[in-house]
């Protein structure tokens, strides 16, 4: 981040200066009191579980120059002794966004935003892997894609930045529009549309409307990159005609396409790009070919050539917890524990079905935020898994429904079990694992199924040493 004055921050947030110097300079903004550095400005965000106002003194003690607050903190000896900056605003999360929106206007990078129900982070990383070969890129960390993550990423811009690559994901209508107002993207990528955040959005049509906010925000001079094999994504493209548009796909006609796909199972895939360029993709599964095509279509619109693009894609390394292959001696773990929804579960099962192995074991955690459709989706998951897996272990509130679906589909009752928590499931897994098994582990982020991955690795490595 490049310096902002307190006066600029007051202007951006419509805040009130309670103490401090208007001309003081801020060189960094943070929301985490544990990571404060000297001269940071701390924003006291209020979330579901924590209120940043409780950590203002800690931030100041670590060198923060001041804080943005919704109410003045209690004055203690530390605050008295320091000539700190205090700025009062109506809403600190909104203030963070407003600062980023103002800061964005100071620079003129190419801004690319990626949205969709699945594949956002992988597509973002693939785009970066290509563009970084020629340009100075700032990209979102991990899955920094909401009303906190996007502003923090925008604040990493500097005068040397040529390209900013963002993810955008919210669970309310109007949320992505707000993020686009902050970041002002010129290129928008829509990977796909599925059953995500239904607890808040209600149905897939509203999911489509939420993703469409990115394309709408691009305006007539923007460029959109759309999945030609996803009917709802195509609907978005028809609704918002752009000056520049590109499509990618495998099944339907598209400007960027893959042919002669060779599935290398745990080693990724080969495909022929545009009918002439041979590409090796190390990330497993057909869904990652779609992510690669989205990244390629984006890179072409930026002006990269095919040699750079192929090299960038082939240099891409699969991300942890996202269709990650872990080999422990003769055991294969598909670590897909970062998140889950009905469509990504189906993709994972398709990948698992292609692996030649002694036994296929599915370990499922709950798929969260599915609202009224939670029961039917978990029941269907069990039925789908029964066609592929030799053993099924379900964990969480909805695990009995997964079990019911599997049994109804013909699974052997001895091979299906349900558990309340990870600890009990891990005990079961350790008891049943055999050499040459392949284990798919997948669930929503809050299920923390990476605990199982670590537990299996630790046990199996110790057992085989």
C-alpha cells in the first residue's frame, strides 16, 4: 500500500476525527491486531464472533498509529500516553470498502474479477500463473473474495502494479455489485453457476442474479469471459451484451476450447487447445480443464500469446485442499476439504470414479448454506456415492441423510456409516484403511475435514515405517 493521509481517509469514509493529525500519513491498513506493524492503521471490524473494538489497545501497543471505530474506546493509560489517531464511522466494514474504493482511483491497473459457484480461486491462480510471465500482478490471497477480502486486496495496489486479479463472492443480492464498485474491474470471468449459498439466496436463479452483478458492472466497454457449457452463465451473457465477449468450453461451440482430452487421473490431463496446442495440466479432473480454459480466454483478451499461455498453465501447481492428490506410500488421498456444494461433490465423485484402485472410500462432511434443500441434496449425495464408492463415511448434522441415500441406492449397510464429528470418523477410518485404498475427503470449510487428512497421514506414515 502507498501512503494515504488521515484527511484522505476521513474524506473516503465520511468519518469524524476524534483525535490525531489530519496530515499524518498511513502506510498500511490492518484488521488483525495480532499482525499489526509499526504505523499501521487498525480497523476495528465487528463480526459474528469477535468485535475488533476489544483489541484496539493491543493494536496500539504493537505500534498501530491509530484506529477506525464505530464508538470511542475506553481511555486507558496506554491510549492516554499515545497521541493516537481515532476516526469514528458508522460502519467499520463499510469504511474499509470505502477506503479501498478511494484508493483504487489513485491507480490505473487492468482489473480482472472472477466469480462463480466453483473454481474461482483455481481460475484466479491460473490467470496469475500466465500473466506473471510478463506483467506485475497483485492477486487475492487464498479466497479473499468478500466485502473484507476484496478491499484488503485492492489496498495492496501500488504504482508498479499492472494487473489486479480478484475473486468476488457474496451471499446477498447486491453484494458483488458493491465489490465491483470498489474494484472497478474491466474484465469479468464467470466460471459456472450452481447451488451455493441457497440459505441466503433461496434458489439457483438468485445465484445467477448475484453472479450477473459482476457482468452488469463491467458496462458496455467491459470484457466478459463466460462458460459456454453452462446454461445459466450463457443466460447472463445474453442479458448483458458487451462490447467484448469471449466464451470457453468443451461441449458447445466456444472461442476457447479443449479437444482430444486424455485423462491422466492422478497426474492431471492432456488436452489439445484450439485444435493445435498440446497442454499438460497437472490439476486433476475435468472441472480443472474448464478452469484452465477460463484462464486462457482471459489471458488472450489481455494480449498474451499462446506460447506464454501454455507455459503458464503447465507451470500451474494444484492448490492445497482443492482436488489435491496426496500419496502416502501406496495410499492415495484426494484432499478436497476446502469447501463443498452439490456440483463440486459431483465433480469430485467423477474424478474418483476414474481412479484404478483396490477400494474407493468416500468421506463426506456436511455441505453448508443449502437452506431448505439441505436434506434432499445430502440424500442425493449418498445415492450418487453408492454407485462409485466401496465404503462411505458421512460426518455432521446431515450424515444420516447421506447414509439413507446410499442405502436406498443399494449400498451394503456394513459399508456405510455416519458420525457426529471428525474424531469418531477418524477412528473408523484408521480402523478400515488398507494398502492401495483411494480416499476422497470433501466437505464445507467449517467442517475442517483437513483434520482427517492430517490424522490419516500421521497414522499411515507411522504404521508403514
